[in-house]
């Protein structure tokens, strides 16, 4: 029996004040996999995540998350997902453990203390449990943020630019956390501005350009779109960056009046995905 996709998107469209942002988006995400969504600034990645998490209604098309239609059964979708934004949403006055206990109580779960202790152990934060979250490093705050979002064991997690602003060591800590989530059976939809992050983490990568998915495949499949380069008879496989730029063009080719570049219409703050963070 073929497993149903954890996320299925068909023909999703969205416009703001008559300006199209999404122009018919289609993709599937398999259960327990990491799916990376890449796109230029203003491509519509955050708009799509907001639609999938029921924060925004699509103009056309359908989206099903964990078996529930986002338009027909939004409450069931919200019970099945977790959304982590670009910046850690932790209370810096509270300790790490207090943050987790607070969320567990808000979800009306039994034994919030035990839930908090289990997540602290899972995310290697036990030693820092009683320290104020404001004293955590960037990577620790992000791990705590993701741990808070997993209270209630949601089967689907949306991570919108999860490593924005983190140093290289903190990024690796978050990468390990995301990999562990998928190994545990959680489905992860990840938006990222870093191509190396998609290469490192994703089982499948979709490139969103001018409101449509122009390519969707594994890293190996995307690399085969370009012929290997030869330097002194040594074969060089194209990188994901080579594939991305060949498909969507560089920044000079993009129109200045991109639909999603109007902050009043769509607060999509994606940075340029062709930029790599210094190592």
C-alpha cells in the first residue's frame, strides 16, 4: 500500500491587491522526509508556508497537510503541525525549562514537568535547564525554540529560515536537530536562503521562482540538469548553486517590481538564496 503524502499541494495561487505571488504551486512531501523550498527574495516561500499553516487563505488550489485540507479543516491542520519562524520565539526572562513547561500547560497536557525534562534531554539542554533563556547562545535558543514547537508531538513541522543569523557552529547544531527530527519520523518542510543547507539536509529540493515550482527533485536529480564541467580532464559535478542560477538567473535578471517585494502586501522577508554564509 502506497503511503499518502504528508503534504500535498495542487494549483495553489495567491495574489495581493491584484498582484500574483503564487501562480499555481504543486508538490508532495513524503512522510518522515525533509523537503527544502528554495527561492529568490520575494519568490513566495513564506506566503506558501503561511497558507499551509492556515495563517493565510489561498485564492485557488488545494493543500492537504497530514490528511486534512487547510481550507476545510484548519483546526485539524493546526493540531497536526508546528511552525517555527525565522527568529526564536522564546521568553528570555524564563529559564529553558520554564519555557517548555509554559507551552505544555498552554496545550493542557498532563505532567508538563516530565514533558519539559524529556525535551531538554532530547535536545541536549539538560545542563542549561535552569539558566535564563536570554543567556543561551544562538544555537541553544534555536534548539529550545524547536523543542517548544514539538510539544504535543506534531507529525509535520514547518521551519522558516531556521538558521538565519546563526554562526557556523550554531547552524550545525540546528542541522543535527533537524536531521534527528526526520529520523524520528517527523515530516519537515524547510525554507532556507542557504544552498549548502539544502544540500546538507534535504531529501528533496523544490525551486520556487516567480510563483511556480520550476524544478523539484533530489540533489542528484537536480545536479544532472547541468553537464559536468571538465578541468584538466577531471570531471566536476555541478553544485546546487550552479543548478539554481541556471534555472532562475542571477539577481540582475529579476524584475525590480517582484510581486512579493511590496511589504504592505506580503511580509515575506526571504533573503537572497544565492548568498552563502561565510564559513
